[in-house]
C-alpha cells in the first residue's frame, strides 16, 4: 500500500506521512518546474530528522529504494515554480 507523503504539492513546505518501518520505495513524480523534493525520516523514539542519502533528493520523476525504522517520512518541497505540481509516495516492499 502506498503512503502519500506529498499530494500534488504546489507550494514550498513540508508534508508528513507515517511509516510502519522496513524496506520500501520512494516514488516522486509530477511537474517539477525547478522544484526540489528532499526526503527525511523522523524516528519515533526521539523525533530527530535524519536525512536520507542524496538519492532521496528529487528534481525529476524517479524512484529509489530505502529502508527506515517505524516513524515519519517528511517530504520537503522547495523552489517551486508557477507550474509545479509534485507528488511523493512511500510504498512498502
């Protein structure tokens, strides 16, 4: 089942989704128009943001594999243009 982290994002800001933990895929797609999506994880135990590897920074349509314990996934959308409309999904393996 897919967790929608960002739903057709058109403005700079952060969006969160729960993650049950384990391996999965991050899929980012849409019209970027100069925008960047950076994904971080937030652990349940201490609430600290943990940056993912550089592969989890999206400037175009693509998918990457990741592994993270139970917590929150945060998509940070920045640099949006007038036609930006981007979605980010986390899909469990």
